[in-house]
C-alpha cells in the first residue's frame, strides 16, 4: 500500500450484502478440533479451480515482473486468485477471495515470501497453511519454471498476519468493483509486451530488494534487542558503581561551577572593555591587548573543564558508560531524591 488511488469500476449489481472477512474460530469442523471429535476432511476442489490455480502458479513470476502495471489497474488488481489459504483454529477466515493485487502487495511487503535456496533457485510462497500458535506449517512455493513444492517455512508468523491484513483491507472493493479474469490479465499483458520480452532482470531486482528489506528488518530487530540489553546493563552497572560515580560527578560539578563562575566574571570584564571602546575612552590597540589575555584565560578554563571530565570519567568509557549516561543517571537520581 503506497497511498495511490485507483479508478474503480462498480459492478452492475451486487447479488448479496457485503460481509467483512473477519478472523473467527472455524465453525466447519475442518480446521478446529474440539475434544475427541475428529476434524472433517478438506473439501475437494473442482477441476476448474485447480486449472485456475495452475494458471496462477505457472505465471507467478511473469505477474510479479508486471507488479507496477497491475497495481495501477483496479480490474487487474482485483483479479481473483484460486488459492485458498487457511490456519488451524480459524480456518479460511481472513483469507477469503484473495486477488492478484493482494498477492503482489504481500510479496512486496513481506520479503520472507521471496525465497532463494542454497543453489540460487528462486521461489515465491503462494499458499499458507499452518498453526498461528505453534508456527508449524505446511505451505507451498512456486519456482521460476512453474514447479510447485510443499515447504515448511521458518518464519510463518512473518507471513500470515500481513497477508490477512492486506487481504481484508480490500474486502469491500472486492465486493463492489469489477475485476478481470486471470486469462484476461495475461492476454492484456502479453499484448502489451510483444514477443520475447525477457523479464529476468526485473525478477532479479525484486529478489534483491526483498533481501535488502529482510536484512533491514533483521538489523532493526537486533538493534532493538541490543538497546534493551544495553539499557539493562547500563542500569545495573550504574547501581553497582553508584557511590563511586556519585562522588566523581559531585567533584566534577563543583569544579565546573567554579570554572564557569570565573568564565562569567571574565566575560563581564570583556563587556566592560567593549563599552569603553565604543565610548571612545579606550583606543582599539589597547582594547585588543587587554582582550587577548582574557580570551586565553577563558580558553584555559574551558580546557580545564574538559580535562577534568576526561580525568574523572574516562575510566568508565571502557565499560561502555559515557559521561552523558552518567549525567542522565545522576539527573534522574537527584529528581527522585527531591
């Protein structure tokens, strides 16, 4: 979802009322087992549904290569896909009537659905089935040559929630707007492409972008985890060294305040000199000669503050504790004491 607004074409009539596809416990007895009662068998799919599913998997990579074109045409976006996904306990709720645009948006947003094996073979996860509780799953993937295989993915929790979010987002649109058939979409795309279009470079770019997105997610996750553990370490270390650090901080504060008082006093003298220069009671040569040593005194005092900070707190840097961490800790500690 990128915020784009598509022109949609309302259906001539709606045969039934719109009912949102919300997740709920399965009531068919197929996906939810209660007590010792056995689950019912999955209903057999018709030959037409199987043909439509095969048409989708045979052309999955070709359709992925045309993502931008399909995502900008509402009738292509809403083209039904004959794949029924489902979860233990909740069944097919949340997965009803997926469309071509929903699959393309999911593949774009969910890098875990684009897989590359150790031999460099690319595949797309296209069927989701498993347990939302344990993560056990029995999914399916399609390779570039149209071959399909069952697969147990390691990141099932990363796959099914975004699919349901995307699928249910377009519930009402699927109900009230026109859609092409998959045959019509392929016919239009082939006519626009002409003969012999090589889309391998587009697919390579899609998978590279997916890999980048997945690595970015891992970096964000590890950074968040690292920040959490560092915060715990930081807090424990500060409590362990609390008395020592408090004494060092108090010493530094006193030293800094003393130096800052001297700096402020020198700055007052500088302002007085400036006033004498402007009034004409002092010429510029005398002003510059008087000003220079005052500036040197300020620089020396500022250096002394920096040096004292380094002297007192540098020993904690090797432990991963910066001065700003100490300052923040002492500020919170003093506020609590107040």
